[in-house]
């Protein structure tokens, strides 16, 4: 951008404006910076294990310690590499670009300035990495199950600039009490109830190694699911499944975005109020993951999504998680990509039905729907009248439920059904259809249903009223599979109640804390409680929410 801007300004200013000298100066400074970052990364990667980002800026206030840390570095080799790359870069610039010549006499200043501005506009395409729907991010170059190979594919100057843009260093902005008190308060929240049932009475499945089909439903708010108190008739197939499966009626999304729900569901990790850990591949590499836990005991894996996995940097997170196969938008024919986001849900489910028979068992297959996302386009006639956004949303949820019903009807005839546990859960809720405020608990209330042929007969029709959030699903599932869940420190088994059952969620920029007593929400900017309902909710519930936010964000900063 700067060279074209200088060219446009210089064209208007005339021959006295030092266009050539300024562009050469800019190029020299940019070359110096890029070379410095490249050489620094060559040394730091071996020590840190991740590509250079904004982390070194944290140590600028301690130059002595920085110098001491660099004491073992091969300085002579690095200096030679720095000078060599610098000379090579400048030589290439001189050979390819050279000097700017004066404008031809017939090419006026205004015309030249207009050309410069038009060229700046054209740069929007390479700036976003192409004309695809999602701008370029780390997911576009993550391709391997080996972290080193993925790290090698990252552009270092881009990574540094992106890290600065997403800067999250510094002190914890959510500090309400002493860290020791925050940790102690959170620890008390996870204390098992004295009357908790034994493991034998909480077993839902017939044997410990069933297939797991994990279906994430886009924007499925509880307000449209009759079995959890929402409108009737919008999700008849999901409600039918709830009557023959295990239904969790007080389950809440941990955040309000798909990428946030993904991390909470698959890693049992809390959300952050103004960012998401999924944007930081270096941090997500330290998260536990259901796919990894199941892979360790012999499960095969596949992730299905009808859209682009690069969206919100999801692909880098999922590759790190260890999924063996991916199916995404590019794997569907253009005719099948009949939604703005990609392939509609019934096409996605048809693809899963076709491929599951050849999936090695036991399998952990994850499917993420998309048709109930804005703009709510559906390929079937509308079920409910109306032209407003709420009507479109209601019809899109009905369509996904219809597609799910088709899938389940056929799945029950498949050989793998009797040994398969199906988990159905939303990625997040939605303000519609009631236009809930950003912090309203009803916006975060979502369905969770566990069903499938692997369920024990006595578990069918069970209703679990324990309060919990998406972060708790990982420990709940692993307990059924008789696998350890100690790495999922922010997750607890919903079938083994705690003394203070709760659901914690984040919104921008605040949090909510829901318990059997009621709900309280807090505004981090104004540093004040927004509301509590009913009024009998104790003040200690707000303190518990503050402690959870403080402790979880401190953990995020340490990753």
C-alpha cells in the first residue's frame, strides 16, 4: 500500500516530489524489518517451539534478561545470515524494480494519480489472500498432522503482524480479587456433591467403546426446541429423539460464536470475553481434545463441514486436534454448494451416510451443520409464514431438523447404528426469535441430547436437569467411555453433580452465571452488575462468576 500511495501523491505533486527516494527508503526499511524477523525466528523457534509472534515484545522492558537469554545463540552465524538475506533482497529489488522513471509527457499527473489509487484498490485482493469468502489465516497453510510441518508453512512477518493485531499480553484485565482467592473459589465450584451417585447408576451406554457421532447444530437455540421448553413444532425430529434418548434441559452455550462453541465442546475450555483462543494456534496446541483422547484408545476420526474450514481459523485447531480426515466445502461439487456458506445440511448428512459404512470402527465422527446460519437460505418450501428475519430463522431451524430426521431414519437401518452413541448439541444460541439482549441467559440456553443404538434401555427417556455448559460435555462423554478426563480441568461430568451446579458464559464484554437459584450478568467495561433474576440470587454468585472469569482468562494468558 505505501508505495502506491507515494506514487499517487508524487504524481500530483510533480517532479520535485522525491517519489523514487521515498519508495526506495520504504523498501529498505521493510527489507531490514523482514530480514530481522526472519533471522530472529530461525534462532527462537528451536527454543520456543512456535513461530515468531509478538511474544518478544513482552521482554523489551528487561534488556538484560534478553541479552542473557541470547548468550548461547550462534551470533556469528545469525549475523552472516542476516547480512546475506539483506544483500540478496536488495539485489533482487534493484534488478526487478530499479528506479522509477519520469511520467511520459502525454500521461498527466491526475491520470497517474488515478492509476495509483485504482491499483491500491486492486490490492484488496492480495491483502485478503484471494477472492475466497474467508480472508487468509493460519488455517490456509496448516496441512499436516505434524506441528513442525504446519509451523514451517507460516509466513513469519505476517504471523508477527497478526499477533500484534490480536495482542493479548500484559496483565489480566479481569482482576477482581487475589489470584489465590479466585482459584480457591473456582475449585469450590467443581467440588463433587456428597450425595453424588456412584458410577454404576450413571452409566448410559451398553459398552465402553461405542462409535461416537458428534453433531453440532448451527445456532440451535432452546427457544425453538420444544423438548427444552421452546416453541413446539419447529424441531419435531429432535424432540422425538429427546423422548428416546437422554435430554439435558439446563444446558448453556459458553459463548456466542461458532469458533468459541467449538473449543468449549471439543476441548472443554472456557471462552474469553473479547477474543477466542482459536485465533492463536500456539495456544490451542496446548489444549486437550476429545479427538486426541479417543485416538489414544484406537478410534478413527473424520470431521464434516459443508462450509470452509478456514473460517475463524477453525482448521488449524482441528488439524492440531488430530482429525485424520476432513470433508469441507471444496469436497462438494458446485451443484451441491447451494448455500451461501457451502453445501446445505441434507447434502452433508447424505455424504456422511454414504461414507460411514467404510469408516473404521470405533469411530469419532464430528459433523457441523450450517444452513441455520444467516442469511437462513433453505432449499425446501418454508414451513412457517412470515417474511421477517425471525420467520426466516425459524424456517431454517425447521429445515435442519428435517434434514436430521432424514438422516436418522436411514441411519437406524445401518449396521453401525446399534453400536453408535449420537451427541447432538448447538454451537451457540441466538437472539432470535425474541431479539434477546446480548447478555440474556435465554440467548445462551441450548439443547443437548445423547441418543443412538448404544444407549442402555433403562437410560432412554431420561431427563437430566443439572445445570451445565458446553465446557462440561467433554468430561461427561469421557466418563461414559471410561476414559480419564484430568486434562480437561474446566470440565465436569454432568452425571456426577457438584455442590454448586452452574453454567458460565461470556459475551462481549461481560459474563453470565446461571445456577438453580437464578442468573446474574456482569459488564466488564462498566465494572458493574447488569441484572440478576430473580432478586433472591445471592451476591456470592456474582463473586463466583468474577472468580471464574479471572482464573480462566489467567489460564488463557499462560497458554
